[in-house]
C-alpha cells in the first residue's frame, strides 16, 4: 500500500463490502442519508470523530494509518 496516497473513503468502502455491512444500518448509525454516506466515502480525509465512529462500526482501526501520513 502506498501510504503517501491514502484515500480513507476508499478504504472504508472496501471494508464495507468485505464486511457486508448494509447501507441502511450505516445510515441509521450516522443518522444521515445514503447521499451523505456516499459523500463521506468519496472523501480522501475525514474528521477524527467521524473516523472513530467508522472504526467502531466496521471493527477496523482506520486511525492506525494516521502515523503514516
């Protein structure tokens, strides 16, 4: 993995597919629309609080990549 070009949204998208997490569940947890979720997944970076919420939901430590940035 090229740590200089980390696209956190793409990593989350791949993790969602691998985990089989339903979009309706994600929308309920974040209390937002599917369009808003897609916007997050299109983002190269996210606020730390949102990133931690994604980490808990998908049971994956996305914050671990911060050290490589």
